[in-house]
């Protein structure tokens, strides 16, 4: 009976922290060996805070298909898989494919973990200023794995995508972004956001996206001065700003 593996082995309490080291913190692509200490730290958090046995696994490949195949081959020994520090856009396909094919829970901390915490903070911040989720305009600064996942979750919670703006290094996303249209097969999620956000067709960069916005959720490259105080002054009344880049936020409090 295969189900007895959860009773007679430690599979139920074992999680692998899997990474290829291509998007580590604010350091970028540092490779599997240099990324190992970060994964060891995550494994320690599992043990000391949750009593779960975390195993750091660094993969010496950047090929998403090989990463997917490796995780699927390892799953008989594991109770769950925490994907960590994978570059985008491949991180989206890796997560979606593994969630469909794997028999055990698979999550990507940079996407789902960040999005969950950000949504919780936003819900409570809106209560403080007396605004409703479906009425606010949100500017998402950065369109990496974390902010794409944040937008997914926040939109599912009631925010109107058409009232919101996503900004990457080349400007505000929208149907006008021919550079992304040409690579839509590669950047599936970003192109989808080009179609669903920014109904007014606004163009420009971060300051244009922030103008009259109620909320800014910044998960971009480390600061400071990615966001300037004068841009915050042009936001709506009682603005909410999440400056989440590490190790240095986009703007200091």
C-alpha cells in the first residue's frame, strides 16, 4: 500500500528547497554553489520554526524541463517542494507544470509566499484608510515573479485589473507594448497583464503609474531612490506604499 509511506517513513515531514541559483535575493544569477547558503537558511527556518525537515537542493542546470523532471523524480522521498530563487519567466512554467503533474504540494516561495503576505498587509492597510479593494488603483512597480504573483492574488481578491498599472524596466504594461507582443510566447504572464491592466492606455514609467494611485506595491531592484518622495505626493489621498525590495527598499519610510 503506497499510502503507508506517510505512516512508516519521514516523507510526511520532509520538504526540499529546490533552486538553480538564477535569481537569488538582490544578487541575481549567482549559480548553484553561491546560492546554497540561502537555501540552507530556508531549510533551517523550516526546522526551527515549523519542525519540518528541510533539505536544500541546488541544481546545476538552468533548463526548466530538467528542473521539472528532477523534482518529479525526487517526489517519492518528499512530502513537499519549495521552489526558490528561480528566474522569470521560466519560474511560472515550472510552478504551473509541477502543480499539475506532481503528487505532492509544490509552491514557489517568491511567488506565493510574497503574494500572501502582501495581500494580508494590503487588506489591513485598506481598513486603516477606509478604502475598498474594488475601488482602489494600484501601481505595481516591478514585474518579476513576486509582483506578477501579487497581482494574480490581489485581483482574485477583488481589485479591478483595468484600474491598475504594472511597470517593468521599459515602462507601463499595456496593449501598446510591442516589445512584449513580439515575445508573448516567452512572456505569457506579462503579455496577459498587458491585455487586462491599464484600461486607459497610460504610458510612461514609475511616476506616471503612481499618479493618483491609492496603492503602490514595489518589488523591483534594490533601492534607494527607485521611488522618489515627490511621486508619492502625487498619489491619491492617504496613499499606501509597500517598498519590498531587499536588501534596500525602493524608498525609505
